[in-house]
């Protein structure tokens, strides 16, 4: 293998220890990352190589699953780590970085560098320019940028302009770790490797679709960051809308980075724009408040006591195209909910005629397909079947597939998958510039409206509950109902706190 140097800006930060280093080590563990490589941490904190190695060594023990904790292998991996103290904001310090990289690269090094930007977003605009100033934007290099890519449409456009001036699009990897999740990718396999669902996957048979990504934790130590961002920028504009796109997209004729991402952009471009008059009807934003055992958002560290940042968003989207016209997509995310779960629920239409008599509570329900992305990864189909015995009494039952049935193959880590793809020069699962822009084009006006109308409703919900009642109201208005994971799936009760 040609020498590869992975440079992590923000190497002393939280993401590096929690996600990036465990992901890189897991690639090493599975022999996807081998031989001639170095990982260079580049941050302001002052570390020697040895101090950085021992810091990462400790953290790996905290964050790696037990089955990967191979002491000898961790030691070998740690031997590939190096550290360069620098302020990534200061152009003059890039000469030193260049020298350090060239030294690590050795003779014959062809510039095979992967830059990972795990810094505060304010640095996303300057780092590529500084890299360019010392010629580190080599033809063989690529750059991964963490989300959020931009703060709104304008800033995303100007970031794209900067990046496109320094790198070619195929070298730019805008990461959205939801696309690295095995179960998100499986959505494509489920839809396009099976013939039976496609004929039903449209407005003729589907009543409505839910996309939920909720968490049972608050914002932890991220107050300073989160209060400027909020749930819409943190989760909806990227992760949730990606899941909507995977659910709604057309099958590309051939599968590759361009054709796949073309279809994603087509979904974003088909989102029916929301105008102000729709906002109250289509969007519910909330903020968690103190409950008997949990802090409220405004009591969290670094949060002003009059903050109006949303920690919950529920929305009704419409995709204005031939396949989906008239099918609402209800999406929802929230912090401090009763459980952590990400799932997509497809509600099929009721049978056109009810021929079986039924007793209250045991009437056939419309079929429902639940794609559980995490945890308890699997797929559950709700069906009505006959109860054995006299008459024709119907019971609603489920048929379910659990990922564990695949024989205990461990669910790959999203970051490991995506970093591996980037090392292999495969941008398929990364967000292209036009997708970022299309997404901001849709969500930007909502953010602008909230900014211009701080008095617009922000509903409180006690920490540990399913969000503001208004979000239930939004669904009921359209005769729909949220499928709360704890309420409906008995086998998920074990991870539900209620
Ligand atoms: C991140 C958000 O992108 O995704 C976090 O910034 C959120 O606020 C996280 O907690 C959720 O990711 P996952 O993979 O744990 O569901």
C-alpha cells in the first residue's frame, strides 16, 4: 500500500476520542487499514507524540467494545500515531504542518493525505485555504468535513465555493454519519433487492410515513455548541432528511456515487417548500423542561435561562412528485425523550372494504412496516391474522426480522465504514455539494422565520416524555398517530425508560 497519512484537525477533541480513533482502530483490527500509514493529530493542545499516544491509549480502552480490546494490537496501532501542536486557524503554522507531513511521508511520498476536520465549524472555511497556501491540497489528498456544513444556505454556498476552489468535488467528503449506518444502507437493499415492495411503495398503497430519531439524553457538555445550532440544524437538515431521501428515492439504473446521489438530490428538490402560512400547521418545535428526575434545557451548562433554542422538532413534509404526491412524511427528533431510537414506519392504506366483523380493540389495522435502524436493528411487519377457532376473529400480529439472526455478525460502526470508504476514494455515502444546498434551500426559510419571529411557538415538554402534545395534535389533525417505539414494540421495552 502507498503511504497514507491521516491528519486529524481537532485531535484533542471529543469526537476524536469517542468516534474517530475507535473507528480507525476498528479498521486496523479488521485489517482494512494496514501497513504503511500514519495518523497525525493536529490541534492546539500541547502534546508530545508519546503523550498523545498514551492519551489515546487510555481513551481507546474507554470507548472500544470489549471484544476489540486486544492489548497487543492496540499497542501496534498506537505506534502509528503522531502529534503536531498547532492552531489550525493560523496560516503561518501550516508550514510546520507541511514539514511534519513530508517527514512522516518520507522519500517518494506522493501526497496521499486524508484530512479530517473535527474542529469547531468556524474553522471549516479557513483550513482548506491554509492547506492550499502550502500546497498540501495535493491531487491525491481528500478532505472529510464534519457536519454542520454551513449554518444556512448562504454560508453553505460560500463554503462550497471555498472548497471547490481548493479541491475537486471528488476529493471533498461531507460526512453525515447516518449514511454510514448499516441499517440505513440496508434500506436500499430492502427496497431495491426485493421485487415485492416496489409495486406498493407509492401513493396508491402508502398512507403516510414516519421518520423518528430520538434520544434519551440531553445535550451533555455541548451547551455552547448546541444553543447556537438547535435540533433542526443538528439533526433534521442532515440526518433525518437523508433518511427521508433513502425512503423516497427512485432506484438508479446503475448504482454508483453519481447516480445514487443524483436520486437523493431529486428528492430534496421535490420537497414542497413550506411558506409561512404553513409553519404552525406543519412544524412543532419544543424544548425540554425540568421533570421530576431530569434537568430542563435551560438548567444545562452553558445555556442562557431565556434560551429559545429547540431541542425537539416534528414536521410534516410533502414530496411533490408522481410517486409521493399526497403522502405525508412525518419526521421527528428530540433530546430527552423516553428512549433512544431511530426508525422509519411505513403505514399502508387500510383494506378498501372491511368484511370481517370485529370486536372493539381486535379489528384489523392497516399494515405497518417498521424499519428499526437502531437499536434492536431489524424489520417488523404488522399483519392481521385469524385467531384459531370459531368465526373469523382477526388479531394484529407482527412478523419480524432481527439483525442478530444474521449469525451475530457485528453491526459495523458508521464512522469506520465512512472513513474506510474515503480511504478507498469512494464518495457514494457522502453528501454532495448540490444536496447540501438543496437541503438548506428547503430548511433555510424555517430558520429565518424563527429568527425573525422569536415569539413563534416553542412548546415545553417535560424531559423524558415524547415531546410537546402539539406534535401529537399535528398528527391527529391528519388522522395519523406517532408510533412511539416503547409503546408499540414489546421487544424494545428493555431500552425504554418509561
Ligand atoms: C449527531 C448530533 O450528529 O448525531 C448529536 O450532533 C446526536 O446531537 C447524534 O446525538 C446522534 O447520532 P447517533 O448515531 O447516536 O444516533
